[in-house]
């Protein structure tokens, strides 16, 4: 068996069905021969974002994979690898490398060396006979512990070398839970708290610990908020839900964070970021995380619980039930949540129901939520204003129905995430919400959705401006119009062979959304372009 055939066979045994990529990388041909579908993108970063989403929406049960050309292809891919690394996403990256005799000669780009800082695992295939060992190490790193990209670099001069029949068994998934001594300490602190608050992160999604999180919250009668990555890990129509916190936050999140005497972080890193909840100084934290390196990194961990989020919650529930014999009464806390939310929503109702033109982006988001089935929808934001406008108001009710991200924020990521989600979950309506700045980065890959038959719904908010920069670039805007951008993106979608529609009036919004959804059901990617006001207001405190 040749090296290329062996890699494809190992990928197949590990359950990989789709290989996103850009030529020339000979693995695309070997994968196709092995009945792994190659999906060819227009530029490397979007393919990595697609692979990223395949891993996310399946909680890592399916691993997203991407391959690219050596040299410029690998260089272009760096950003996508870095984005996945920041979010701890398991991603198999298979760059082609320079021939071994020149692989480490300046200025040739070595993915295994240069991407090591933004990956969990990075190794080149130098000796063909070691291929199975290298791939086993890569997949074991992907499937166990806190994850991240695994880089396996394949030199151009190695593809056709014979290695004989391979002896390879898929790697296992092995979980670990917290020390019971720490669990008892955490339970004692929780029982002593008067206003505990649960903060759920992405680790709940990877552990598929959604039932345990709900049971934990209901047992304690404690309110729940999430990071952007954790959004949808707890149903946001639940009486104890406060919503999700990012750069913008719902008022209930701010209110309960300020008043909490104990914050219980589950499956989170508490990483300090502009796109996360700002926790006040002086709070007491219980920190449950898969990675001990996160303990005391950005907040002081009064009690650390190291392990899988599901196993941790199981242990905490078991310990607490020795004292709490039935779910606590939630009447008072639910009343407080309801009162604060009603006051906050009253302030935003005029924008959510605005009849003005240009359109309020909040009206578009409200209409989109009303016009879609939450049980059958996966949605993601993009960087900038779309993220801050949708995350406080979109109500996620099903696990992994919202793909949130934000430790680093690459414009245009949402398009690839929506396409990858649709590849992994073809029966779902998969939506990306983005702005006219984001489409300038990755908009050409809407053609990929058309060509590869990936019927997503793309919601574009076009205000002909970098609105989020207006406050920080007033002089350059006034003198040189530096924040002005423009385009007719509905026409672009049509030119690519997809469905495109431009919407300018409030009474057109809902009908356009329904037409877009019908197009996706017919197998056509749809881009709805909403002409919006230069809205800079976000829910911040």
C-alpha cells in the first residue's frame, strides 16, 4: 500500500467522511479513491472553518479534516488553524510539505514547525514505515483531553512510497473525572453560597453534558449563563437561563454576575477576552475544566475540578444530593430573572420591532428568530456587529444549535462554519449571520456552497459601512471616508448560481426569509441582503 492510500484508509477507519481542501495536495485524490468526499474551497481559511464546524456540531464524534498545498497553501491556512486552536477544536490538518531534502531550508515553510504554536500536535512524516504511529498519535491527541488542531505534514516526495499492508485500529476516547476530595470541597462551598451562579463553557458541548448541566441547575435552583462557545448548552427558554455573555450581554447576565457570591464555571477556561463576560474582582470561583493549565490562569480558582464536564457534573450532583434531597424551589430566583429581563427587553423592543428604513439589524434578527424552527436550526454569528447584535437576543433551545466563538475573531468565519454544519447535519437549516465587512473577506466562497451543493441560508446585514469602527475612526471617516464599504451582494450570489435577494423595507423581511428557506429546501444556497442602518448600539453595562 502506498503512503497516500494508507493515510486515506486510516482516515476512513477513524470515521472521516469529508476532506475539505485546496489543491495541489495529492491526498485529495487518494481520499476520493477511498470514497471520502473532497470539498474544494476558494481559499484555505474557509476550508478550515468548514472542517472546524464538522467537529463542533458533532461534539467531536466526527473529526473535521483539511488538506492544502505546501508553501503558499500552508501559509494561507495558518489563520484558520490559529482560530481553531483558540477554541480548542479537534481538527485534522494534513498539509503537503516540501520534499524532505529541502524541507528545512530557508525560506521553505514547514507546517509542522511553524504551526506547532497553534496546534496540540504537529509532526511530519519523514519515515514512511512510521505513518501508522504518527496518525495514531494525531488521533489520540484529537480525541483525548482538551483538544486542538493536529498537524500531520506529508512531504511531496513520499506519496508513492510503498509501506505494505497497514496495522491500524481506531483510537479510543478516554475520559477522566475530578478528585473526589475536590468535589466534596466544591459541594460544601456550593451549599454555603447564598447566590450561586453557573457559568457553562464549550467543555459542556464537547462532553455532551447537556442533561447533567440542566439537572445540576435545577437541583441548586441556580441561574445559568454561558460563554459564546457554551451558548445552546443550556436551553435559553428555561426559567433559570440568563442568556449568553460576550462583548454584548443581556441585562440578566450582568445583574446576576454582579450579585453572585459564588461563580461555578463548568467546562470553561475563564480566558480573559474582549468577547466574554467581564467578571468583577473579588468573586469566588469554583473552576471545573478539562485542562489543569487553565486553573488560576485568568481568575483565582478557590476550588479546582479537573476533568470531563459530564463526569464532573455527575460527581457534584451525587455529592450534593446527599444534602439536597429534592430540587430547590426556584420561585424567587425565577421572579428576579423575569423582572430584570422584562425591564431590559422593554428598552430594546423598539429596535426589535422597528419599522424604519434603512432597516434595524435588530428587527432582521427578531424576524429571523420568528421565522425559523429552533429545533431544526443551527446558526452562527460573524465577528463584529453581527455577533454583538444577535448573541444577547437569539434564544437557543437545542444543544449545538448555535455555534459561538470569540477568543479570536476572524472576519468571515461564519460562512465556513455554516457550510461545515450543513455538511455534518444535512437535515438542519444552517444559517450564518454576517456583515458587509465579513463578506469582503470570504464572500467568494459562497460560490463553494453553490458548486459543492451545500444549501445554507446566508443573512447579510449591509449598512455600507464598518459601523463598529465609526467611533474609533472619526477623523479618517470624515476626511477620507475610510470606513465606507459597498457592494450589491445579492447580485453576487446570483452571479455564482445561488439565490440572492435584496431587502429594503420592514414589511418585506419575513416573506424574504421564507423564500430563502424554501430555496435551501430545494437544494440552493440563498443569500438575503438586508439594507440596514449604521447601528452601533449594543447591550453593554
